[in-house]
C-alpha cells in the first residue's frame, strides 16, 4: 500500500470510527471520493476492495459501498440463568503481602459444603496489547521467562500503575517494550487467568497500525521484536511457542475475528 492509498485507507476508517459514517450509512460516490480525497479512481477502488475484504465496508451493486449495520448481541443465543446461591464469606486474613503479590486466607462456606479457609492470591492489574500492521502481522516479542525456563513469543503488556487507566498502560507498554507507538487501541475483553484462586484482572486491547519511534526503552522486559504473520499463530501454538494467557486470549480473538480486521479506535 503506497502513501496515498494508506492515507485514504486511514481517512475512511477514521470516518467510521468517529461516527461521521454510522452503521448503515452509504459512502459518497466514487467520483465524490476521488475529488474529496485527492486520489485516482483505480487506487480508490483498491482501498475500497481491501476495506470490503476486512468487513469494514459492504458493497451493494457495482459501486455502492455502505458501513455494515451493527450486529445484534454478536450472535449470542444463550441467556443468563440468573443469580444462584452464592458462597458465604465471613472474613479474611492476610498471610503475606508485598508490592507484587498478596496471599489471603478467606473464611468461606459454599452451598452444601462445610465452612473452610480458602487461599486467594491477589496479583496486579495487567494490560496487554495486540497490534496488527497492514500486512496482517502482529507485533510480538521473543524472550526468555525464567519461571517456566523457556523462550517464546509474547505480546507487549504490563502492570497498570496507580492512577493510570488500562488503555494508557497498553499504549505505554507497547512503546516501551518494542519501540513502536500504536495508532490506536480498543478494549475487547477483561478476564481473570485463574479465576478459582487468583485475583488478577487482565485487560486485552487490539488495534491496527503503529509508528516506529526508536529502540525499546524497557531493558528488563525487552526482547527480540518482530512482526509475526497472523497466519503463523496456529503453528506457533502447536509448537508451544506462545507464552502467557494474555497472549493466547488476544491472539485467539484476532484469529476468531479475522476477516473483520482489528479495529481502529480513538486513543
């Protein structure tokens, strides 16, 4: 994609992300777009074809393009069964506490089970980002983790600092660990990696596009930086070369939504 088509691609995505073009809206005619965006008709059609292939636009007839209508409940057919009987919590006491990890014993009584003390590990709030480029490659780090004693691919991410929101953390961590600054990121899910015993909210962000701003500045977390083709992810997973639940959750999301493309969101 050349500079002019990249500019037009970005402009059309921004019109949709900002609400200038809403779901169901029809794009201006090709003639109007050629004049407004200062681009040739052939190049414009290349951009429009890519946006259609990614699901950003829909084509109607020969040359009529619209923004897809918003999906209803993303195809969810199951309904919540409502509130069931909960565990009774009588209190808790701290066994160990420092900056990185806190271990509590919580006095609980599950329905139909004798009351006991349950170990709960409280860790940090974490933010992780998956950034795609215009070739469907994802920005990743190859690095060593001493706890499992292995090398593998990870997405950039880290702890949400006090007074910082998770989006700011994701943007900061990508730049510090890779030297690339994301154009934008959008939140897709918050999950708990070990919900039965560990409390550590993980927030996943995805986005498309980044600008190289220099070398990584986080020496402790930095590794070999590479844009990895999204098509390679299933093979890397099969070879056990993907590390961390956040990496897996984010990449599985991208694979599941592939064809719609990663969103471009406002900072």
